[in-house]
């Protein structure tokens, strides 16, 4: 049976968040919100996590450099949620 994995969509600009940061790096309770999502995925027993990045991808990767089990997928054109998930099928 294949190992379960999670896909976290993290390519958004977050224009409505009132910040220049990528949406997932906006702090909530003193931590970037993506860290809460990663914690929840791990609490569900999933260790292999695909992170779809786009806007300021290098900054997101830098923030998560201390995390194990992450694989970054770059969505160069932001063409929606379905496209982001489709990009995960093209990895390797």
C-alpha cells in the first residue's frame, strides 16, 4: 500500500491579508499559519507532505527549512487550485 501523503497549497499572494508576505507566512498567534497546517497533517499521521509554492517560493522554503519530510512543488503560473494539485502529479 502506498505511503499516504498530504498536499498543502501555499502558492497564494494573500492580497486580501494586508501583507506583502505570501499568505501562508502571515503570522497567526505568533507563528506563520502554514506551521499550524503542517502540525495538523503530522498529527493525522502523515509524514510525506507536498507543499505547492509559487509567490515568493524561496521565502516559504526558507521558513520551512527545519521541517523534515517536505517536498516542494513549484507552480510557476497560478492557474487555480486544480492546477496546483495537477502539478503534484508531475513531480520527480
